[in-house]
C-alpha cells in the first residue's frame, strides 16, 4: 500500500496498528526481527587484513621491504646463517609497525563510534497505550510517533494529524522552502515526492508545528534509504592538524632522503661495503621519518575526545578538538546555560509592610500572601524518589516551592479552601482568577502582571509601585496578588465583573538564578583571555543584571537590544564590538552577525544554541555548542559539540581539554621529531668525521621500533597542566612549532646525536668499533626513552611528579626493557652486532643517556622554554 494514496485510517488498519494505543510489545519484536533496525546501511568497513595491507603503501616501508629482499639475496649468495637475521628483523619490524598501525586505527574508530552512540537520536512513540521515548533505530513500521518543531523525522510516516506543520525536505527534493503539510488530504499515486503533503520523510526536519504520524517505512526502505548512496556516513578522522603534519612528514622525508643519499655516496667514496652502507642509509631514512605521526595524533585526539565525554561534552568532529583550544569568544544563551532554568521566588511584599526575602520562616503576612498565590495557581511540585519535580508553569511552581519552604502545601490548602470557579490565564488579560471558599466566605483571588492589575485595584498603590521598581532593578519578575469578597457566584462571569475593584494583597518577585558554577567558569574564562558574551531573548534589564552577577558585564561594558544592533552599521559595530557584553531580544540573524563580526577580528567564536532558529549561527560559529537536554535535533546536528548538561561551565571545561589536547600533540610532535633528528645527526656526523657508520641498520631499526610509538602515545595521555587556562588563546594561524618548539626540537636532536657521538668516540678509543657501536646504541636508545619524561611538561619533573603519568611509566618500562634485552642477553647481543661491556663503560653510557634530563631540568629552571 502506498501510504500517501490512502487515508491515515486506512494506513493504520493496513499496518495493524492503533492510533490511540500504538503497537504492542509482541508486534514491535516481530517487526524488528523482520525488518531490522531503523537505520541506513553503513558503508562497508575495511577488514583488519585490508587495513594491514594499507600500512605497506608508505614509500619508506616499500623501500625497507626492498632492502630486506636484497639482504635475503645477499645472505643466500654468501651462505651465512647470520646473514638471514637482518632481513628477518626488518620483516619483523615492518609487520609489528603494521600491527600497531591497525590497532591504533581501530582504537580511534571505536572511540568515535562510542561517542556517536552516546548521541543516538531519540523519538517519541506511543506503544502499549503509553507515550515513551526510544532510540530512533528501534522504530518499526506501524509505530505512532509524535513530532514537533526542531525534530529530525526518524522514518517515513503518514500524517494522522498536523497543526501548522512545516517540514524542510531539501535533503530529498532540493526545495529550499519548507513544505506545508496537511494530514487530511489523499494524494494521487504518481504524485512527485515534493507534493506529497500528507507525508513526512526520514532525514528531513520539522521546522514548524506539531504532528502525530504512523510510520510507513524504516531503514533502507525509506525514501532516504533508496538514495542512501548520496549520504556519506563514514567517519572522517582526518583533521587539519593531521594534514599539516602529513605535509611536514613529506618535507622531512625529502630532507632525510637527501641526507641518506649523501651518506650513501660518502660511504661509497670511503670504500665501505655497498650492502652495509645501502642498508644503513635505508634504515636511517625509515628511522628518520615519523610516518606514524598522523596516526598517533588521531589516537591522541581520540583519547582527548573520550576525556571530554566524561566532562559531559560530546565532540562530534575531531577537528573541533583543535579549534576548542583556540577559542577566544564564547557567546552563550542565558536561560539554562548561565542560569539554572528554574524560576525561584526570592522576595515578597505584603501591602503596607516591608519586603521580605523568601526563607523557611517568613512572617504571617507573607504566608497569607503565599497561600492566596498558591490557591490561584495550577502549577504543582511532586516529590519523586526524594527529588522535587516541577509540573506546570515555572512562575507558578516557584510560588508553590516558596510556600513549601514555609510549610504551606498545595494539596492541603486546596482541600481546606476548595476552588469553586476559575477564570484561566490568557495572554491578552495577563491575569488569572479563581474563587475559593475561605473560612465560609467566597473570595476572588487574582494574580497577574502589576502594570495590568494596578488599574483594577482600589486604594493608594504608590508604595507598591516603588517596590515594583526596586524589584525590577534586581531583574526580578514581579507578580501582583489581589483579592475581594463576593456574596454569590453569578451564572455568567467575565473578566470585567470578576477582576475589578480588587484589594492588593502583595507582590512576589522571582528570578531564574545564575548557576554558581557559571560564575567560577566566567572568572576562569577571563583569566584565560576568553571573552564571555551573553546573547538572550530576554529583556535587556534582566539580562544586564544577571550578567553583572555572573561577572560578564563590567564597568565600561554595554548591553544592547536587537533593535539597537540592527540600527548599527558594520563600521559602528566593528568599533563598539569589544565593549558589548550583553545582547538582548536578538533574532537568529543578529546572532550570525555577531559571530561574523568577531571572526573578522580573527577571533575563534563559540556559540551556544538549542532551537531550530539557532542552527544557522551554530554552523556559522567556529565551535557550535548545542544543548543536550533542551536542544532540538536540528541544533545538535548543526553543532560541533553537545553539552549533555546544558551548562556554561562545561564549555569552559571543554576549552580547557582542547588546550590540553593541543599541548599533548605538541609534546608528541616534539618528542618524535627530536629523536629522529638525533638519529640523523649521529649517522651523518659519524660518517663525516670517522668515515664509518656508528650503528648497523638492524640497530637503528630496533631503536626506532622501541623508542618511538609507545612513549609518544603515552605522552598523549598526559594530564592537563593546571596553568593551561592562565594562557591567552592560541592565535588562529599559529603553527605547531610556535614559541620556539622548532628550535627546541632541533637542539634536542643535536644533543641526542652529540651524546651518542661522544659515546661512539669513547668506545672506539677503549675497545674498537663493536664497543663503540654498543655504547652509541645504549646512549641513543636510552636517552630517547629518558627524554619522554622531559616532554611531559615545561615545568620541572620534580614539580609535576616524576612518575605521575602511569601510562608513560608502563610505556617507558616496556621500551627500556626491550633495549636492555638486546644489551644484556648474550645471544641476542651478538645477533645485533653488539658486545658485552665492562661495568665502567656501561656506567658511562647510562650517564650520557641521562644527560638530556639534567640539561632540560636546567633549561626549565632558567625558564628558557615556554
């Protein structure tokens, strides 16, 4: 059956569903088994074997394999069993590198998939006669679903009822204007997709109105499923930073190859065996190029993303992690993000007396005021599992809550003083009235905005006017409560008759209070050089007061309305931008304008939002932050980051994590490049000065295998420096080698090479070439292992704690253990072309390997690194 070509009733009957009760559990299970989950078929993932083969596409790996083949041929020709060890070692190292590469790739993929699952879309569905919220993938044909503005449509569905419903179907039809929907019409069988106004389609969004619909197709059977090849759901883990590092790797590769060619030529000229110098040059080329750097960066980013998830910040795209560290402007909504999104009664005024702060022991006059206000309220507070749950209008529930503090409970007073009649609130009157029987008398109680009720009350209200003015200056929302006694309840009651000639009983003032943690977060922001800005739809006076309380608004700052912003030219806005801290009564277009104005100043802008109208500004911002609790599906889709607790403090924590992750990536890059430069320096200068290779190819490869990847990944887990939020935001175009890191890397590499050369020369003088190579092997390998501790921080190791990074401790222990295995186990030592040393030479080698820690501690003490 074509759903659009039949009435909703016919479709429901055909699908054996029920408009009121929906499907039962047995039907759901049977249809899930039959049709599968409601999701598009994912693109085929690479097998581990395919990923393994991909590791061999690198030019350097292919050269290394070629070297292994040549080495095998030479070993066969010379018929020496020892000659087979070197090619076998090369193959072992290549295979181990490939296995590690596959493991790292899988780890990054699983981390991202886990995070995607944390933000699985959900749908409201009626099953077994009850409305419930389920994961969208569990929807089945025949389910009755509810939709409202901001929702993603979870499956193709025939509308049962629709109220002012519009759907953006541009993803399917290319039509940019939202389509008006009508549930009551029946569409011709062959009508075009865009004209089926009685249907809604999976993957599209509701831009306006509400609806109830019956699911007619799920998963690959939906219209979106039929063109699923147009949707690319693959996870893209390539970040701008990784691309820059890949380019860097190519440049380093070219440089390393040039050096290797020079070394090869020098070896030939000096009469070295061609096979030996060839293998040395190839090994050095492979050792010198950090081909695993982009993969390691992916792993470090994934680790950081998992950390953020634990802080209630779900990052959807890895590049957002990099951008977060540079955030310099945070534009935040007020309600729920900076405030508690819970109206709270804080002050009350009883006519003729003084105002009182709401407490648990207010005066009898205020208790009477609260009693009358509660009687004239429909909101209530339920206690579930020891927690208060507000039901109804926030203004009314704040009154009920204040009453509970004073021992006045709504259920009790409603029984004691029963309601006889109600004139409900409406937006034209801005009032609500009830008639209750109180102590045998019929009392009319009216509550509403003071400016409306003032003209309906008798007596002198000058004192009340002053109280209203004072409360308004504190950004309080003021509600007036008045009453009168009547003899009988007329048959025909209207507002003019009931809501006039009233006596003002008093006023109550309420506010959505600031989050305490937001105050501290804003203080941290300012210390970190980040400017927080409040953008809200609330009144400008209220917004300014809250902004002052939070520390957003300071002397010299301005608070403006959307109208004032619209009246500004681009030049005026550019001049005044840095002094405006509060924008009130703004439109979606205003938000985009604010974002772009800051971006023109080369600032990285973060913007929060929760509604459909916020999606454009979330996309325009460098970091779009959607609300996880109140946010619509559309807002979450447009955002880079989802705040699972709707809390401003979480944004600041995410920025902190972003800065920490970037610092860790710099550490990893610095460590890998420094050690690689050290290997190049050792071989190049040894060939230049002594016309001999200081290390055999297998020795170089072993050092590269055990001292690179494991410590580098462990550095990516380093805890965030406590001072990271004391620094100014990183400029947008700042390179990874800024603040002298490039110079430090080169100098550190030269230091490793220099120390190894000293060891080589000393060993050559005291025992010959094999002793020299053994000492150079020990110094180069262990100095790099020790250097991993140096790269943890620009602060002294003794200040941050030498062994506080447990992951690094394990990585270093494993790397050092593998080095010591080759150094001290005689059969392995001989296979690697090394020898056992006297104790004094071991001690001297170990001392030289420890020198980088001594040097870097002195450099840090003198504050020569940033």
